[in-house]
C-alpha cells in the first residue's frame, strides 16, 4: 500500500424521497398532543414515514445512487460504502445489501452504529481510509427507519422521530485536504438517557444451561438530560474543532447540526455566535431522522444552491451512547 498521505474532498450528495408524511395534526389523533404543543417545543411540523415496501436497503440505495450521480461517478467506481444506521434490515448488517442494490460491484461495505452521531463518525472513518491511500471513492450514508423503534403511545418520544436517508461521496485528492478537523467523544455512563435496549428473558435449553430470548424495546429518552447534554457538548466540540482547523465561527458558512430539536440548534448557535441565517434547519419537514438528519439537510442545501463549492461547513452529531462529534470541512473539490 502506498504510504503517501492523500487529501479528502466532498464531491456529491443525495437523499431518498419518502412520499408518506405524518403531520402533527394527524399524530394528535393517535396520542394526546397538538400541532402547537409539538411545534413550540421541538420545531417539528411533520415527519416522513417509511411504507411497507420501504427498507434501509431501498432508502439508503436511493440516497447513495443520487450522490454518486451528482459526483459524476458510476457505482463500479465506488471502493467503499459505509452505512451509519441504528435500524438495519438485518442485524448482521445492511451495507452489503446496499452494495448489491446500487451495483457497486467493486466496493467493500460495512455498517457503523453510533445513533445520531453515526454520520459524522462514519465520515471521519471514511477519511482515514482515503488519506492512507487505501480507497479513492467512498460513499458515506446515514439512514434510519426510526418508526420501527418508536412507541406510538408515548407522546414524549413519538412526536420527535421520522424516517429517511442521506449520503455523500468522498474522494481522494492528490493535494489539499477538505476535511479540516474533527473531534469524536463518548460517555457510556449516560447510556440510560437515550436508548433502545434489548429486553431479555432466560429460557432453559438443557440441564444447567439457559439461553437468552427477547427483543429490542422502543426508544426511551430522558429529554431534559439529553437537552442539557447537547447544549453543553455541541458548542464545546465545535469550538475545539474550529480551533484545530485554525478557524473561528466567522469562517463558518453553514452550521449543520443533527436535527434533534430546534431549541438545541438555537442554543448552540447562540453560544457559538453564529447567526440564525447560517444555521441549517429542516426539522420542521423531517423531524429527527437519527443518522440520516445531517446528510439529508446537507443535500437539500446543496441542491437548492445555498451550499456552494468552497463553503466551510461545521457539522455536529450527538445522541445515544451518549456520543457526540464534529467535523469541519470545505464542500467540493
């Protein structure tokens, strides 16, 4: 393997288009809530819900194919596929299914599970393979169908989550590096604040041996503690990343945070001193889509012409684990 260190560029984005929309008003017919109650506390007005024919394979495949096309590549050009998801179609992994779905016959593929931090963690992981010279073209996908893990009778959580998928194509470059810095952190002592745990029962198998049987339970969350965690850690990790990149908040063209709650976005931006017009927010349309939220928002801003080649983006994911991270990058080649 060539030991030369290469740079990373960001050459394409894509997202899946889900047709089915669940509005706050519709949700008020399921649990005791209202559009005003949800919107005033979260900024969410609706969320997209995967249909019976949808899967992580189909949604992630659509997002990846769209990103590859925008990058002026074909699926056989792709060397590596990283899928960030907490809701795979198969617990053994869904990335290989996506590789087959899009016809990326040369690519190795695997899953990364880091919940709402997953896309940022996968992006940083991809960069290490590219910088080392192992791979040239990498697709990083964030995809989740959180409706699978939602308790639709729990109004504290069911109002938050939606389904979706987004992707970016990262490419090796001979000079320069558009991933300017990153930070990643975890604190397992706070796991109970947000999880979808495995509930198990013991079942006798043979004498003196029992096996575990059970299933994953719906998402549980301590909203107050997650909010306190996010408004402290997100600005902190972004400030560190900007410092390592030799930049200040004045250099940031767009702040793209995990779309968890509008109050978190507002609090983080205020602490960082980044004006609201430079903060990307699409949660009113999509809700919290877990690992998909950052790449979906990024793709929408790219395709609308708001994010342009050379713009500096500050990304931050945060959530279950608890985990959090940030990446500072320049969009484009």
